[in-house]
C-alpha cells in the first residue's frame, strides 16, 4: 500500500527525504503541489512520515539469510505448571545467596526424579544456572552458550544427549571433567588413555583440572603418566600430579607421607608429642597449611591398611585407637574411604574426641562423591549421626551437610533433629534475633529446609510458622516446592 | 492472630488515611474479599480510580501488607480498609484453602521486615513532627481515631449552588486559557520543527537529547503534557533502536508531530473520533466518570485474556503501567467482530513515591468483563466497567490470518488514525528466528514476509527460536515487533519485559 502515491511521486519522495536529511537550508524541498505546497514545511514533514509508515516491506532474501539458532529438544519430561510455579516462586527469593542454595537443592531434587527445567524459564534462571552442581543438560548448556555470545553458532556437542569417548572433545570443560570422572569410576585405564590423547592441546588450567579427575580410581597404573607430568611446562599441572602421586602406592611422595603420618601416630600412642600440638604435613602442598580442611585434603593417601601395617596394628585395632586428634581421625577416615573400607569409617569417627560428623563428611566428600548414590548417602548419614547437627551459624555443620549430602537426611535422623532441643532453640533464635546475625540464621534455615525429607515437610513447615519474620520465606517455599514435587510424582504414579 | 482496631489506628500514617479507609468499607467497593483458611493472610480487590481494581493483601501474623495502588502513603487507605473490614465483618471474607498466585508471589518477594518497619517509622515520625501533624477535626494534633474517621466518612458534603456555578465559570475560563496556551505552544513547536528540518535530521540526531528536552519543557508550560512526554521520550527510543532504523524513525516521529500540529488546527473539521485522538495526543484527558457516563462510548463484554503487562518509566518521571487484553472467541457462539479484539488498560503513577504500585493482573490471567473504550478512530484504550475472575486456561485467541494480513491490519489502522504508536497484532503460522548477529525475526511460514523483533527480546525468545507455525500476539510500532505471548508445543509463553 502506498497512500502517498496519490499525493507525491516516488521521485519526489526520494528528494523530500534527501532534503530533510541534509537540511532544507542546503537542499531545497522538492516542488510539491496543491494543499501540500500550501502547508509548507509541516506538510512536507507529515508526508515524509507517511511515506515511511506506508513503505512496502522488503522481500526477505532467503538465500543469504543467516542460519536460525535454536535450542535442542528437552530430554526429560518437563515440570507440570503447578510445580513450575512453585519452583519459580522459590527463585524469586530476594537474597542471592539463599536463591543459589535453593536452586542447587531444587535442581538435585528435580534431577533425581528425571524432570527437566522448562526452557522458557532459562532466561530468568541464567544467573543461577551455574549453581547446578550435578551438571546441566544440553538445553541449559546451549542456552548459556547462545545467550552469552550473539555471534556463536551452536556447538555440535550441545546437541548430544549423551557424552561419549567419541564426542567428549566437543563439550565444554565442565562436562568433560564430569565425563572423565564417571569413566574413571567404571574403567580407569580407558579414562587415562582418553586423557593422554591430545593432552597438550588444552590450556594449562584446563589440563590441571582434567588431570585432577585421576583421583577417582587412582592406582599404580597411573604412576608412569603422573611421573611424566612432573616435567610438565605448567606449574599447576606439576602440582596436581605431585598431589596425586601421594595417593599412588610405592611412589616417593606416597612413602614420604605414610612415614610422616605413622611417625606422628606412634608418638601419639606413646604419649608424645606434647598436648596441644596437632598434626601438620611437613611439606604442605597447599599454601593454606594452617587450614584443617587443607591438611585433610592434602592427604591423598596413604591407604588405611598400609598405615596399619606400618604401625604393626590390625586394621580394626587402628580404627578403634583413641588418638585424641580430629585431624588424624579425619585423615584416617579419608584413607579408609579411598580404600573403600567403609566398615572402619564410623568406628574411626566414634573414637574421635569430638565425634565431628560434619567435619569428617567434608573431609571425604570428594572421595565418596564417586560412590554409588545410596552408598554415599548411607556413609554420609552415618557420619552425621555421630553428633546432632549444630544449627546456629557459629558452626559450619549445616553448611557442610547441605553442601556435601546433596539430598535430604534419613527420616530417622531428621526426626531426631526436629525433636531435639537444639532445633527448638534454633527456631526461637530465628524468631527473636533482630541484628546483623539474622542473615546467618536465615541462611541456615534455608539449608535446613533442603535437608528435611518430604515426609517430614509438614511438621517442619509448622515449626516455621513460629518464625513470623519474612526471612523464613525461603525455607517455607522450599517445603512447599517439595510438597508440590511429591504431589506431582503421586499423580504420575 | 487477632487483629484489633487499635492496631489499625497505630499503623495509619495519618487521620486522612483513616477517614479515606472508612469510606472504602462499603461491600460494593470490594468485589473480592478472602482469607486463608488458617487466618494468616487476608486479601481483596478494591475498585479505585485506576483502570483496573487495586489488589491488596495483608499478613495477620506480622502486619505486613501490599497494595497495587500508586499511593505514596504506607500503608495506603486500601490496606487499612481491608484490615478494618476484617475486624468488623470477618464473615465478608471468603475462606480459601490456598491463596491466589498474586498473593503467593507477594509472599515470595517480601523483603524482611521492611514494610512493617517503614510503617512503624512513618507513624513514629508523624507523632514527633509538630508542624507537619495533620489536625483531626475535633481531635488533638496528630491524633488518629477510627471513631472520628467513621463519622467523617458518613458526613454528606454540603451542597452550595452558588459555589458550584462559580466553579463551573472558573472551569470554563481555565479551559479557554488552556486552549490558548496549547495553540501558542504548538506554534512554537512548529518553529522548532522547521528549525530541525532546516538544519537537517542528520544534524538533529547528535543533539536530540538536548533539543527534545527543551521542546518538551516548553510543551509542559503550554499545558500539552501528552505531547511533551512523547517528545521527551523520542531520544531514548531513538537510541534504543538498531542503527539502521534510526533515520526512518526520526522522519516518522517528527513528521507525525507535524501532522498532529496541522490536525489540531483543523480539529473542528475532523471526524469526532479522530478529533478525540488528536486532543488526547496533545494532552487533553477524559475522566473515568465522564467515560462511564458517555452513552456513545463503545462497550464490549466478553472473556478477556491478559496478554501482557508492561511497566515503563517515562522521561517525565511517571511510570506507565500497561495491561494488554485480548478478547477470547466464544466457542459456543458464532464468530463476531469483537473476537480477538484488543484493549489497553493504562495507568500512570509517579516513579518516585508511587513505587509500590504494581499490576493487578499477571499475563495469562482471564476474566469476564465489560470494557468501555475511550472514543477514538481506532478504539484501544479502555477501562473496566465490571469484572469477574475466571479460573483455568481458555481458548487461545488465535486469528485466522497470517503475518502479512496482520501487517495490513496495522496499515489500515494507521490510515484511520495516524497517531497510533504501537498497535497490537495477532497472527498465526509464524516462526521466531534468532539469527545471531543477524537479529531476531518474526517470519511467516512461507518465508515471504518478516518483521524484525526488538533486540531486547533476543534472550527471552531464544527458547522459542525455530519453533514453526506458532500463533503469536505482539505489538508493532512500525519498526520493531514486540512479542507479547505465543502458544507453543511447550505451553504458553508470556513476555515479562
């Protein structure tokens, strides 16, 4: 439609546009007729506007059109509208830290039930997607990639529903690391061989992280490869290789570590060193040598059975010796976990002076992470049962548990917790504390909500009613989300 | 928790709020009053002066509250009236097993005790500032009394015929003064336009901010607020556009302003509806009561779907709250011209102080209502006359036509009313195509026609990219399309921009 056609010609329209762009002082308006001419500049401007409004739309050039970028199809079933609304409500909690905790917990619940995020919600969730520890699906990965870079075309890896030895190089670092860890737990040699192929093509930081995956199923077969890495050009790779060699029987770092540890334990058993001095590695790899967590984490070996042999003790005896040191207990628990000696883990915890379940859980979290899901939960629950969780923000218990358990407590543990004086006191504190500490209590309330199994959601929700502060909202919304999730599963079954 | 009138008195920011709340206690003002079964929350909808009712919610456990009205007072009269009614007549509140989404959303978004603290602080300040304390009739300075409010609300205003005649004369005089001021303002604007045309639009772009600000201020002085806002918004709209569209935009906008000036000078000779469009584009407004009293106003009843809500802060520091509605076709009756009809509920609130104002509706919500349209050559802006809420998802109002036909519909609307800014459009059989650096487009199925989508929607529409044969609802402004809603295989998508 060209409404102006009856009033001015196409040539006049072009000239009119040129005059207005350059300025009528420099390029005079075209001669116009009748009422338009009488209207002067106002009419000329109005006509120019209408030529723009009614200009014919250009025909699309299909041949030179850039390719359409699209997300892959969702793999699993999507959440129902009710569950989705409950989930999105959770994501509207104002505090960013609380939102991240809630998102990670909600995602693990959804993943465990095979449910996918709705693709329409990804734009709103882009700020928290990276908190999904269990890895993102192809739709989420594609969204992050395409939304971050206007010029990026979609990577072939994003379309694969499954990462395999054949296509793993097409994926990003996070997915490749997760894949190698999984492959190591099934077939350590195949995973190492895959890693060695084209090893030098990645940047140093990525190579160090890929090498780090060898801690899963670490064994003597890895020793030659790790020893070659001691000559690597990147310090981060050399450091990672050295740490891993501490866990390889017969290697120099392993023997040094074993000797250091057993010397200390011998002294402890003989009444030395002096009271108050706890264990430290002689030559720490970590710069943060004073951190208890770092001391425990640097203990890549030795094997629990080797420690027992070195001390000339039966393993069950070593597991029940009162060593008077939480750090040594944690290192030995880790040593037992590395070797898969689950029967000694609880015993070591019970004979530790503090019976610090959350500390022990954090010490072995990265080791048991590769165990089958049920076994991981069983061990974690056993450790957490050593001592009731301390709920106040002064302690790290709840943070450790929420971070490492990645699922609800066992029903009996949760029941005991909800019935404990500690819980009652915590709820009273949440309701009454008004100063800067309130944020910490609020965060722990949310973490606690993520640890409550669905069957105890109702009594927990009732307890929250006592906390009239809106800070309890995140915890309340999470229990609502759990209830919606349970209702959806019931409806499906 | 039991609520007492004394608590409401304590919460009220001043006596005037209590008096206003007293007047709002009539059941007719509240089409909806409800409470959660456990008594923790109460909520309601109150028909105010806005285009849609205000939604009000209060927590009885900690006396937190929220209202969608634009009042600067906290709590506003609606919150006070809601609580007051609950104390006086709890039976009026329907017991609900669960709260509606908007109540749950408010609950999820609550930020600490800020609301309560603010109310407490306000009360404290009011009690401590001698000079600023409102003096209640018959009461002491700063005293707030529910009893007094109820008496005030029930007092009929004394009628004074002489005073009314005087006021009518005053209104006529002010109207004549305004007409003269507007005419002079438009004369000045014509000179301004001629200056821009003389120096060239290429030279206008770099100085657009400064030039438009200046012109807008003069239009405010000339009592042409709508045109002032439109001129003021021009630079921000210009620079939000992709560069290749900017030259056309300047020609279109400045040319349309020129057309408006010409039209205003001939307003008596224009068709009545178009004349109304011209006067409204300058800044003359029609009050809600006047529209309701107008027997000629177009009224449409039906089931309406909330297609989108948009909230924009204008350069004149007013928030423009838009609620776009589309009428669902009635599956039990033959198609009518009003099927797929659009309507715009529009409210303006101060950006500062009216920050509490929010949308009473969420996209996807449906209700049965009668709407009254403002007189126009292309009726679009409307107000709600009466309304009832509907549950569930209705029929998607997909039109029979494709994208090219929808575009023709826009051109026809512009031919009737050239002062249209954005025009709502529905089309079927379209594909949203995200082409990376090539932009994002709305294309018809055959690939023969396409409209460019606003770049700000690229990330939000990425999940829809490549989906074929979609029915969509959106706004076209002559340059860019804003997708408001779409029916897809993954469910309905709503723009939350």
